C-alpha cells in the first residue's frame, strides 16, 4: 500500500508539472502571436487587397493598375535609363498605381509620402527606385508632377529584382505604421 501511495503522489506531481508547463507555454505563445505590433515587426501581411484594389491607406486611395516586367527602361526621348544600376540577370518591374490623396492628408508643397515595396510569396521585399527621366512620376513629392487633393493621379514604382523572383511576385505592399498594418495589393 505504501508503494501505491507513493506512485499516486508521483503521478499527481508529474501531471501538475505538465499542466503548468503547457499552460505557461500557451500563455507566452498567445501573448506573442496576438500582439499586433510584434506581428507587424515580424514582417507579416495584415491585409490582402485582391484585384488591384482600391484600398484607402492613411488618407490615400491606392489602386494597382499594372505590374509589368521589362529588360530595360527608356525615358521620354527613347533613351535608355541606366541610373538603376541593373546587375546582370535582373529584371525591371514597373508597378503603375493610381493614387488619390483624400481630405485629411498632410500635403507639403503639393506632395506627400507614398512608398510601396514589391513582395514575393517567399517573404522577399524590394524597395522602389527612382529613375530620372521616367515618363510618370516615381514619388509623390515630385514638383514637376504636383498632386491635388481628391483628384486621382498616376505613379510608377520601379523595382530591380532577380529574374528568378519574377514567377513568385505577389504584389506591392504598403505599410501604415501608425496602426501596425501592412497591406498587400495583388494585381
């Protein structure tokens, strides 16, 4: 009887230990996974916008019109734009976006901050470049192409990516830091 009592006590202690370990593991994991700031810092997409949108992000309406690959870019006069520093085996992608600055957006000198990164299905992200002489504006602070509130305008986001990444591209991502949200706009 003494062995049975001791075995019961050891079984109860092991069961209690397992219950405490699993509960603490659940609480730590839940806190980590439910934290929107941590999810944002980890690079996760919080919202997916299909078929190009539109979607309103921080008082700007975004609509992805096209995402096209090129081997080289030319300016207004048909001359090749070589300021991109395109390495061998890379492709130039141009995302044409319609942006509408809405009421409530802070605009300085008829411009505002707008930036979108290119993303693939493996989590790789490429930042846009600003080639000089491209026919469309490549940033929203261009004094040659002023923006007007509540009036749509075209913007080109230009990216240089490895050719092997092209089949895996999913769209452009726009971040809204104030709310820890990251939007993926798919074509």
